[in-house]
């Protein structure tokens, strides 16, 4: 318990250092690849994003999902990849190959589709090498380049607003 708190503090300090030194440079390239981070407890309807990808004209092989699961025993079979709190070490060290690969992928856009303020979810969003980060949570505005403040169950509203603003920003 005591070490767990120190580990959490270490990871939060790591997040703060990265976010404070982050140089926000979003280029004007069109979105052709998307990574999506989900909290399985909040939203687990993978297939609802397929209509969004069709409207954005993004091929299915250019999308990658990763889900955060609080309990390993509840691991779903349908997700591309998943991670849990045990996949993190001290100072932001990741102990999961799939998660490390996801973080290192240079997506044109990253959608952080979670509302809860979770250290692990925030760490993955922070470490992602995505060009344009989109979120639905305003808990820490430094995490995202663009925030659409909706509840996770309001996926249709999110899709409508995202498409509208991506057109305005000339990203699609």
C-alpha cells in the first residue's frame, strides 16, 4: 500500500513533467490513422466507432483500439489490446508490449474516450506520439489538443461534433 502510493506519485510527477514541457505543434495533415483509448468500465461498445471511421473515410486497418481494464479477470476477447494497472512501473515505465507499441505509434489522431480521471489512462494519453489528441474529459486540459465535453454514452453527439470540428479544422 505504501509503495503503491509512492509509485502513483512517481507516475503523476512523470506525467506533469512531460505535459509541462510539451510543445504543442499540430500540423495540417489530414487524418488517415486513429488510435482510440477506452476505459472498459465506462464504454465498451467497440462497434459504434465503425460508422465514425466510415464518415471520416478511414480504413479499418488504420485504426487501433486499446482498452483499460481495472480487473484482469474481466478481460474481453473482442478488443485489439488491453492494459491494466499492473502494466505500469515507476516513472511511467510500461510493462506491456502491446501498450508500448500503441504509445509509440504515430497516429494522425488519438481519441481518448474516457471521462474518469485515471492515472493510467492519463499516462497512456500523455505518452502517445499521436499528432492530434482529442478527448472527452477536461480533468487536465494539457492532455488534449481538442476536447469535446460529452458523457461516454453520448457517442452519437460526440461523432457529430467531432466531424463538424474536424471539417472546420481542415483535418478531413
